[in-house]
């Protein structure tokens, strides 16, 4: 392993015929633990809460810029 060049030398035979499949049982368990929400759903809910909080605090939001 050459860390400076970020490369590795493989001794022997390399088998490139492999298939990667997701661990469906683990993914379903993670969904169950999170109440059925995906990470994207959680992020969207947090975004909506931040927007509602900003509106409730009376922030100006977007304002038109006047050019003289």
C-alpha cells in the first residue's frame, strides 16, 4: 500500500465478477426505528419547521431591492 500515491498493489488474482446488493432487512429495520421516515423525509420536515419558525418570528423574508 503506497499512501503517498494513494495506490495499492494487488498480489495474485483479482475477481471482478461480483454483484453488490443492498441489505434490505437492515434498511427496513432502519425505517422502522425512524418511524418510517427516510433521511430525506427527516431533512424535509426539518426544513419546513425552520421556514415556519422564521415566518412566525416575523422575519422580512425576501425583499425587493430598489435601485436609484
